[in-house]
């Protein structure tokens, strides 16, 4: 029996060697391992590094993904995979040596179609901005308790970095190529709708690297929010309420700001601006409370700036969703 890893890449020269080492060091006894790197025609040294590894390890193959988008990479991997089981793994994530074996064992034991391990958020670097990104993406206030980063053990509504029974994905026609993001949420929901189960085990874990600096953190928030809008319009069942909270937050701030200006000019009152001040203050207070509470887990005085980073991240996320709704389905 073979288990095929499907890993999409594009310009990952900083991480790909470590990722491949993580793959080939997996300890497994019940299956052979195949590694498929589905690359979107990287312009850095990613392809060269993968080729060097494949010359040494014949079970590593470089698959071309000319469309460059993630769902195309997943589908190219599904077509090329020889395994009965597949693992959808990311190049920015490091995996325990028993990750695949435990996920496979728990998939079988739980009678599920897909199983993931615990996802631990860990900064890519040890500098200040990378740590801020880690703290935001690790927190329940930053990304909600429903995020895959905070998922509890047991049957779940979605799995990230999972081991799947390949045939179940093929039966559903593979990943939807209209979705540049959230294609995993869509697939998870379609699997559930088809009567399958998804499972999360804490018997193994992987380490997810969040964006390495604030610019990329806010860009990640914007792009995630943008594609949440498209997912809601096309496949609303794949989304959860927490995906839209930043949208209402950002929209409220924008409308209150504009409405407050109109109110000030025409009515000489400041009720909407006062309301805006209350909303902003409550958000900052919530951020302060979370930052203080988190000190008992990691005592770092630099967390004093977290309330402002939370605010900027949530606003950029919500602004992305608003832009997505305004653009409609054709983008």
C-alpha cells in the first residue's frame, strides 16, 4: 500500500529543503511513501532543490502546475498519486516524525475519510514581527476558537494537513478550481455532505509557520477575507459564522466614520463618532485583556502592542471581505 504526499509550492526555496527532510524522515510501517511536489513554475531555486532530492530519493517527484493556483496543484497531485491514501501537506509546516503513521492509524480507527494531527502555530523566525504574527495567529481572539489552529481532538467540521482516502476526493470531482483559497473548506463540507466523517487527533502534531512579518500578516488577512466573500457567495455551506465577524467589524467602522462626518456637517452632532469610539475602545480593551492573560503562557513585555496589531489584522481581514462582496462573483 502507498500513501502519497501532495505538497503545492511556489518560490519556497527558504523552506523546501526542511520540508522535504520532514517528509523523508517520516517513520511508517504500514505503507510506502510517495512525495509529490506540485510546483507552480517557481522562479527561485525551489525546483532545483526538489530535483536534487529526487535524484537521491526516487520516491520524490516534481509535478508541474502551470496554473499556479493551489486547487490546481491539489488536483494535479490527485491525478498523479499512486497511493490509495493521500496527505495534503504544506511547505510552511514541519511535521512530527510519526505524523503520517498516526493520522493513518487514527483515520482507520475512527472510521473517517480524513484525519489531521494537532496544529501548533510557531513563528518562522525569532524576531519581533514574526513573534507578533505568531501571537495573533495563535490566539483565540485573533483567529477565533473555531480555527484549525485551535481545533480540539475528536470529530470535526474540517481538517488541515490531513491524510485522506483518495477515492473519496476523486468521487467528488477533486478540488474546486474557482477557489484560490478556502478550497479545503469547500472540500471538507462536501465530504461531510456526502456522509463522511473527519477526525482530529492530538497523538501527533505539526508546526505551522504564520506570516513572517506584519506586512505579510495583514496581506494574509486581506486575502483570506477577500476569498471568504467569494466562498460565501458561491458555497455558503462551507463557511462558518466566525469567518464574517471581521467583515461586520470593518464595515461598522467605515460606515460610522462616513456617517459621523455627514452627521457633523449637517446636524452638528457626534453620536455616530461617539459610537465609533466606543466600538474601537471595546476592541482595544478586549485586545489588552487577551494580551495580559497570555502573559502567563509566555511572559514577554513586547505584547503591549498586541491590541493595536489585533485591530489592524481584524480590519484588514474585514476590509478584504467587504472588497470581495463589492466585486461580486466575477474576480
